[in-house]
């Protein structure tokens, strides 16, 4: 089952069920007005949503509409337009190792059994076609391609096995980062605030069974395709080299508190030890260049640049739909955005 949200006057959007091909959708607000509501009443809403999904797949759903057109027109919101919590782990030690190697540091042994995690902002999640809006391109704007789980209620102290039963949906995330703001912020000894922008989610969130054999051990064993201005950045396998799965990360997040239904738990930037897989963020490409040649040549994102993040199944079909975003200068409502955006920098 695949679910999405349409933009509306409500900040939580309007819930729709989407077919497996991501071609058509049908209004599901008679079951739950939005995805958050469905998650809070999952035992009641989920069977009815599955019935609607089956009817849509058979062409029997009343009021079905063209989801592809709605997506192209920018009418599709993030599946969860706002979430109670965004808890982002760092499951891929190849990413951590490269970051630390660039500053002649090693990975502490504890990182191999105790996940890194930070709590980010989730009050306004970008839709899959919404622009990345920033005040300054000098911030070092970067994409970060990730997988995220949307969970139901999780008890404090839940085990990984208990956390597994709480995973309701999976989706993709572009965890936008401002690389040149991060070092000074972390040097204060707290965590990210200014170094992280609003995140974007893929067009749909899918129940784990939609992934078939690609979903196991709390990991999605598929490549994440990342492009900048139509050029391949990388396609690392989200299942390979993950020291921690989403079950582990969810349990870690719940160590000292309950998690509310609708909490998003991320894997961190997907990364493989094999450099031939490429990268899911620009920073990692730059760090490898810096170590190997002494100079980081890959530029960060500039106004007018575009990014695309997508995951295909074994048959080549898009699982969650693509995140496609353009970097634009932010202008507060009712103000002049200033000079026109430049074209792509590459």
C-alpha cells in the first residue's frame, strides 16, 4: 500500500491512496483526513486503506485521479507535511569514516555499536517538488539522500524487535544541510539547528510489504539514485554497509522516551565503502577528493541547481517516486526575491 498527501488549506494535507505504479490515486479522507490521523488510528484505518488500495489497483475506485499530473503540477505534499519528531541516525560508517579522515581523526569504537543520532526540525516538511529555498548559497547547500521509517507509538526502552513491529511506512528523505554553517555550530558543543534546513520527502510512503525481499533486517536493499543537474552523483546501496538498521535506530531513539505515532526515523546519508557506488551527498564526494588530491573540486549547490533522489525496485519501477528540487533564493511572503536565480552551476 502506498499513501500520499495532497496540498490543501490544512497544514497536514489530505490523505490519498496511490497505486503501485504511482500513476493514479484516490481520496482517502473518508477513512482518515490526513496521514497523521491514520497513524494514530492505524489498527482501524489500515485495513480500510488496504481495501481502497485494492479497489484502486483493480480500477474500481470511485473518483480516481491522475497522480502523475498532480505531482508534475506541484500539488503533492510530503506524505507527512509536518511530523512530531525527526530523529536522524548515522548508520553508514563509511560516511563517518570519510568525514573524520578528512580532519585526520578516526572513528571511535563506540560508533560501531552505539548509533549517532540527532533531533531535527520537522514542523514543515517539503513536498517532493518544492524548491530548496535558502537566503545564501554561500552556506554550502548540500543534499543528503536517506531512507526513513514512519513509526507508530513506540514504548520507552523498546527493543529492536519491538521497534520492528512499530514501523508503519517507509519513504525517502532529502535531509538538506548547510555545510559551511555546521562546523561553528558543532564547536559550541550542542547539536544542529542552523546547519540543517527543512527536509523533503518522496511523493509516497509505502508499507514495508511493498518492497518485498528488498526489505529485511530493518534495511532497504536497493540503490538510491542521486543526481545533480542531471548528472549522476551516486547510487549507493541502502542495504549494504549499514551498521544499524531502522529497527536498531528506532530502539535507540526510544531508549529514554516514548515515540509518538508519526515520528520519522532516518538512516543518515546512505554510503558504501565501495567508492564506485558514488555518493548520496556532495560533502562526501568533496572529502574523498580532498583526501586523494588535496583539493575538493565538487561544488556545493548554487541557485538554479537541481537535485533528484529516487529508488528503483528490481524491475526498474520507482518505489516511492522521485524527489526533484531546485535551489532558489528565499523570499519572505510579500517581499521581492531579489536578483533572478542563476542557471545550474555545472
